[in-house]
C-alpha cells in the first residue's frame, strides 16, 4: 500500500467511525480529496487507491491537472475563489463549483458552460461566522441567491458550502457546522431540492459529520502538508 493509499484508508476509517457514532451511514458522506499544490502523479496514486473526486483551489493549476489526467474518469470540483476572468476556464473544465457567492459569477458560469457538457453542479458559499474578509454570502442572503441560480439553464444547484474559522475544540466546531446545517435545511424547507452540505476538512470532519455534512473536503490528511 502506498503512502497516499494508506492515508486515504485512514480518512475513510475516520468517516466511518464518525458516521457510526452519530447514527449515520458512511455512504451518506462523500470524500473530496483536495489535491491543490500536488501534481498529477499524486492524483493518479489516489485514483489507484479508489478516489475519484478531487478538489482544486487554484483554477489554472486545476485546469492543467484536468488536462493531464483526461485518461482517468475523475470528477473535478472547484473549491477556490473565482475571479471574473476565470469563469470560462471553470465552466469549460470543472464538474462542480462550491464557491458561488454572487449572482454575476453564476450567470457567467451558466452562459459559458459548453452545450456539449452536462450542467455544472454548484453550491453556494455561505459565511456562517461573519468573518468580514471571508468569501460567502451571509445566511440571510442565501435564499435569494439560491432561487436566482435555479433559474439559470446550465447550472444545477446542489447545496451549500462553508469554510468556518478553525475551532479550538469539537463542541465549538460542531456549533459552527450546525449553523451551516440550519441554512441548508432552511433552503430545503422552502422547496429547493438540495442534497449537498459541503462542510468539514481534515481537522474537523468528525464535527462536520455530526452536524450533517454530506461532503468533507480533505487535503492534508491525504496528501500531507502542502507547499502552497
């Protein structure tokens, strides 16, 4: 077993343990491997160990990897900020986007999505802890943005994504993730068909799973500490 394969196995064990502890099925939580700053060889190694969904924070780097790994049946998620001049790259190469926080970005992605590709699967990024320098809509604005996105022809709204500030302990992390779950449930309660709550990373995936996460974004625990 390679080093990446071993780490993937350990992350899956963490997910399974947390799911069992909090009365959930491990199959209800998708693992997204965050491969930013790691090259195609690392992704190939993770794929060989059974991983197919990968997240990239840096769009240009992600596109280069997507191009280099066209021979593999991978699913690519854009989980970083999207500048206006990068929307076409995202629309033409990625399968998912987790970081929509403005209608203008969503409109550009929909307009630039090639007709030959399936609709772009998207999540709204919500700022649940109010950090003034952080991306994401405030919870009170999520519903209006969600409804506007559902009207766009080449996007499919799947749910929300949050990146709360690091918490000092499980209880604090759980409280932050439960704020995200409340926003998610509010949107669903208004009739939106959503299935993705993208919360939790290497350090806090247990708290995220306890709160109801359906997708955890894990990089360091799979690939190790990164240089970028």
